[in-house]
């Protein structure tokens, strides 16, 4: 995965500079940077502004997986992003793997393909589907709050991408787990999807 790490370095230089200055929904801060109340600003060093969580991806194993491996650098994992209106996800797709339909309620997402190819798409509020096939190093924008997905079109090789967000905490709402794993009753879901409760129960079990 050394190629992956070098691709990340190049892509972040090209993309993050613009992303940080893009219009975003995060509140502005009235100082150079934000520090959690538990930390004394005078003790902050360069380490506070450094995120090393992607290093583990060098040894990532996608064998037997069908869904994407998503590694996040958001406010939760990287507190220095507070007030900076930017975050990143590194996404690794196994052969024929996918990033399941989901929504980011607080930010748009700029996806850049680093390796391989992806079939991507989103659905707007008129129920219109927009799809595209991407090759490295293509980019695609998923508008804020709209349902979207990505699928690795290769059956014999992985794909890798970066998701760049205009918020330090974009949030992720996975449709399968939200609909079938949140506790909504099978009776209600069966009526909503015009099917029987037995089918819904199987879907609920699959999303536990």
C-alpha cells in the first residue's frame, strides 16, 4: 500500500488547500485555531496539528470483504480540525466492493479516485439519479445531504479514493443500518416498502 500513501500526499496538497477555503457550514472561530478546554494552548506543539491515522492502511487487508473500508480523519479523530471546515476519509474498496448508500447531512463531499476505477452516483430531491464511471485521478462531487454510493467496478483489484468534506464533522447516515438497524418496527417498514414482515425481519437481522 505504499502507492496509496504517496497518492494521499499528492492529493492532499492539491485538494485540501481549496477545501479549507470553500464555503462550509461550520461556525467560524475568532482565533488562529481551536484547542479543547482540557488543553493549555501554550503547551500545544506540532503534534497537535498532525494526524497519523492513515498509516495503518499500509497493512490493510481487504480479503473476504464486500464493503469499503472507511478510515476517517474528522473532528472526533483529529481535534485540530475544530473550526477549520475540512475533514477527510480514506476509502479502500475490495474487488467488486461498495460503499453502501449513505448521506452526509452537514457537508458536501469531493471524491478523488487515487487507484483503480469506481462507479459512483447520487439521487437528488426529485428522485433523479446521476451516475458516472471514474478512473484515477478523476473527481466527483456529492452535494450536501443527498443519498450517494460508490462501487468498485473491478472484480480482480482494489480501488482507493479520498473523500474531502467541507466540514470538520460531516456526519454519516448509512441507509441500510438506519432503516433496518435503528429499531423501527417490522410492521411499519413492511407497510413503507409494501412487502411482508418476514422479509423485513430478515433485513433487520442482516443489519444487526
